[in-house]
C-alpha cells in the first residue's frame, strides 16, 4: 500500500483567500519510508504572509519572491501524490 504523509504551510488561515506557500511529503510503502520525498516553496502571487502565520512557520514574503507559482509546480505535486492514500 502506497501512502503519502504531507504537510503544508500557508499565508494564513482563510481558506478562500490564503495560499499554500510550502508543501513537503514523504512516500511510504506498507508503512515504511521509501526515501522518495517532495519539498517545494511556492510564490503566493501577491498574497502577503499574515503575521500570525509568519510566527508559526517563519516563511517571509521576501523569501518567496523568486519561488515558482503554484501553476508551475501543480503537475509535479500531482505526480508525486498520484495513486497514493
């Protein structure tokens, strides 16, 4: 059985307006890590990181300026998660 354990960080807590700015995941087969991972920072395209979120994850607006947009990495994310629980 293939599973993905993942975590995200966002610009804030408003699901309608805030954006994912970091995603990381590890692949498990039969509950054991395979060594396959994903880790990406994502440019929130003008959405500023809320100070409360910054206090949790420490990811600044400035550090995201040169990161790819979500549309540029969505296929990579889908491929990593495809077929997993």
